[in-house]
């Protein structure tokens, strides 16, 4: 994947570049907002990692211009400021995610992977998670290339979880996503579907974590 | 120094002139009315003297007064005063009447032939008149005097009747001042009520339109001050944001490079050194965050209170905590109910993050941490409970102090977390309590920190 890092702190920028290159991405770095806007106008990046605190044209302005482009690219905002309205402004302007500095590198790479996956999945009919693949058009699932039988509601629950890997999805959110199907669903019913999904997916190393009293989280695939 | 009462001050200033006016008013009323009254009484004495003069008779043995007893009685009859008279011959020799009644002082000029004067007789003050009379053809004189009982009584009556209304007016003035000041200061009292009712972060100017003209300078001075405070607070916020940026960006770079280096194969000693650098970096970053949070939580630095639901707040932060909990193999759970508060989202998030961080930090692998929000009666609360070693009751006050850590505590905390929580709770008028966990065993008492927000 092609990534653009917009960060004016040279040590941080070089660190980010090396970490993301180690993940197998092609990475361009610029320290200036104006250059980032120019580069994004000429070339297609799969993800822009954007620092808010840039000299001259600041990150908000860069973000606004990137959003105004014909085919907006996903943007991960880095901010050193903790003011609440900075976060809100960032997300309102259309950042796909944000991280407050400093951050652990594994968290950064996980977020980058999630954003890339989401942007690939967006409009694409195929969702891939480790050995699991969902063909959303044909509504067929494959595990290790073998067809996987999923009941309609199991499919719906899995689709919700796959949309937010490494993020907690509350039971209420799952019910809302699945209950478009007519009848009322109790939280207990969701537990049943999740436990069925677990028994089908866990042997392949795909883990669904229960967050007590809140919901579920599909963990990142870390191998079988 | 005792507070100076405007009322007392006004009264103190008003009393001397009012008293002076009172005296002056009484004098002005007294003298013009005492003069005609005195003249009228004197005229009575003169009439008596003239009529006495008509009873002087001349014979070869000299002059004598032939006064019928009835006339003498009429003359001397008076309900209040004793009346005296004396008839003197042409050479001043006494002819009749009360011996020793003093004549007029020699320097006194006669007016229409009469002389009135004050003197004393038989040990009493008397008012006397000397009236000219005829002893045959020679001029002689009659002196008539009376004690001053009715004159004094009259003077007293005049004084009293002129003073009474003045005293009433003065008293009314003082009463009006007393209540008038209270009433007149009403706008000030309303102004102070308005300022008292404000939240500490509310630095908007006071509306000058509905205040009386006299308080405008005060309102405008207050508004000037408010503006300066708001500006200072704004500058402080901006400084904090910049400081955060300046601190965090290099720390992020340091962390990135350390982690990159750690990902390589390294000699054992180098790896061990580097791991310590890495840990110190993370601790420094956390400390920087905490110091900034502490600075922001300080009074005067919070102006972002909005309607919040602690449930939503906890839900929005759950992602970050779950990953920490997974890394430590702690079962992080939530029991979240609707809990509305008026508060600063950033600070409350920071408080909650500190509580969860502590709970995770002091939990054993396999432990349980539970985050709760909800309402007890009309009060919203948030609490974090763990089943770790807990905090001994004797230490519960002190752990809220900055940089204090329970002796023997493992780990590398700064001792700032709970101080920040306390600071933020105080800023929201909330109370903080540390207790054993519910159903904690004796082996691990566990710890439950609850923040209870004011009724609302």
C-alpha cells in the first residue's frame, strides 16, 4: 500500500516511516501541509497519516482540502493536543481515526491496518480477516478456503464485528444492526449467536473477546 | 478591620448636621415667639403699676398709698406667681408695698417711661417693671414684680412645641436613610447575587443594561477584570496545548525509535538497557499527560462544562482500556447506567482514565476490574472497582495527595493519578470515596473508588 506521512518532527517522521516500511508499505514523507495537498492532488495514496500541529498550513486546513478532493483518501490524524474540540474538529472534518501522541507503535500499525482494510472493503465485495473471507455479494463465507456454513443472523453479527476489528461493539449496537430483520432480539440471543460463531471460528485462530457488561471485540488475527 | 457599613457611615455623617439643624431650628422658632409673650406679660405688670399709681394720696404728713383691701387682693391674686409691688416717693423713699424689692438698675433706659428688668427678691428670680407715677405734682414711681413660674412654663411650652416637630422630622430622616440605603443598595445586592450564582468558569461580562447608572462604573470595572481573567485563562489553555504538543511530539519520536530498535536482534545487555529506556519513555509521556491534566484541572482553568452522560463517556473510552486490560490479562467489565452530569468532558475522561489505569496497574493477572456509572437517588456517580490488594484505611486520605504512594507499592507510578482525580472531582463539586471492594475477601480486600456528583 502507498502511505503519505505528513509530520514536521523529523525523528518521529523517520521512525514512522521505518515502522510502516517494515510492515511492507511504500511510504512518502513530507513536513509541509502545502506539499501534502499537492502530492495528494497528483498521486493516489491508500492512507494519509497527518499531524495536526504543522507549521504554516496546519493539519486542519490540510484535512479540509484532502476532504474536498474528488476521491477522498482515508486520513489518520496524529495530534499532540488533548483539547476535546480538537478531536471533535478532526472527526467532524472527516478524519477516519485519530491518535494522541505519544503512542505505542503496535497500536499505530494496528490502526493503520484497520483503516486500510476498511478502505479496501469499502465498495469491495470481499472482506478478509486472516483465514476468514466473506463474499458479501454472494453471501458466502470461507474459512481456510473451505466453505463455512453461517446462519443469517450469525452472518449479520459477524459482519458487524468485522467492520470494527479491535474495537468494542456494544450488544446494543449488534442488536440494532441485526434487528432490522423484524422481531425483537434479547441480549441473550446475541450471546447465543456469538457463542456459535466462536465455536466455528476459534479453531482457526479467530478470537471474539467478551467485554463484560458491554459487548464484543473481534481481535486482530495473530495466526492460528 | 471590621467591615464598614455604608449605613452606619451615612448615619454618622448625617447625625451632626441634623443635630445642628435641630438646635438652630429650635432657636429660630423660640426667640421670635418668646419676645411677644414676654412683652404681653410685662404689659400686665405695667397695667398693675399704672393702676397702683392712681391710689397715691398726698397729705401734709407726706405721701401714702390708700389701697382698698379688695384691690390689693385682686392685684396679688395669681394662680402661678407671687406678685410684689413697692411705691417710691419723688426722692426714692419707700412709701408703701414690699420692702426691699429692688428698683431698676440705674443704667437701664426707660421705654415709654417704663423700665422692665430681671432681678431677685426673697431668694427668687423675679421679673419687675418700674412705672412712673405722680405724687401730687412730683414724679415718683411704682415697681411691680412677679416670680417667673408662668413665664418659665410658657418658655418651656414654646420650646417644646417648636422642638417636637423638628425631632420628629429628624427621626423620620434617620429612618428613611436606614431603609433608603437598603433599598438604594438593592441593585448592588442583586448584582452580587448574580455573580454568586455564576459557575466559576463563567467569565462572560455582566450585562450592564439592567443595572442602575450609579453601579455602571462597578459593573464596568468587574467586566474589565472578568475579561482579563478570561484572557489569562485562555492564554493558559493555549500555553498548555502548546506545551502538550512540544512535549509529546519528541516523546512520540523517542518511543518510535526505541520500539524500532527493540524489534531488532540485539545483544542481551543492550536490549535490557533499551527496554528500560522504553519504559522510562512511556512513564515520562504519562507523567507529562498527568501534569498537563493537573494544570488544566486547577480552578479557573475549566470553562468547558456541558451536559454529559458518564455512561457515554465511559463507553467512548472503553476501547483504549480493553487493550490495556488484555495486555495485563485482566477481565475488564462494565456496568453502565444513565448518569447525567454537568462537567468538562476532557477532565472527566482523564479522571476515569486514571482510575481505570490504577485499577489495571494494581490487579493481578486473572483479576477483575469493573467500571460503573449510574445514579443513586438524584446523584450521578462513577466508580471503578478492582480485586487487587486494596488501600489500607489509614492510607486512604494520603493517596489523594500529589506524589504520594503507599510505601511498598510495586510498579512505577508517579503518585499523581488519584491527586488528579481528586482535583477534577473537586472542580465538579463531586465527592470522592475509597472503600474496600464489594464482597472482597480478606486476602485481597480490593479497592473501589467512587466519585459522586452533586444533585442535579
